[in-house]
């Protein structure tokens, strides 16, 4: 396996960790009833670690397609 494929596999694992961590921290902050609800009511903005992890997840998911495109350019 080439180093590029190892980095690609690692980025997929990191992305999954981001998603799981963000969803759990948001559920801890808003509660599991909110998680299972239809979310029609406005909620206060996230605070603390949940906010930071949510921002990191959003940034990662926005830049991942560009990284993948760069990788496939050289393969």
C-alpha cells in the first residue's frame, strides 16, 4: 500500500472519529430528547468543547473533497 493510500485511510478514520465525537458532544449538551426530536424549535448555540469539535468536523468535511481530488490527480 502506498503512503498516499495510508493517508487516505487515516483521513477516513479521522473523519469518522470527528463525526462520532461531534454527535455525542452535541447530544450531551442538548440532550437525547433533542437528538430524537424533529428540531423545529430554535436552540441556543453550542458552547465549549462541543462547539470546537463541531467546527472542526465542519472544516474537515469541507476540505476533505479537495484533498481527495488532489490525491486522485496524482494516481
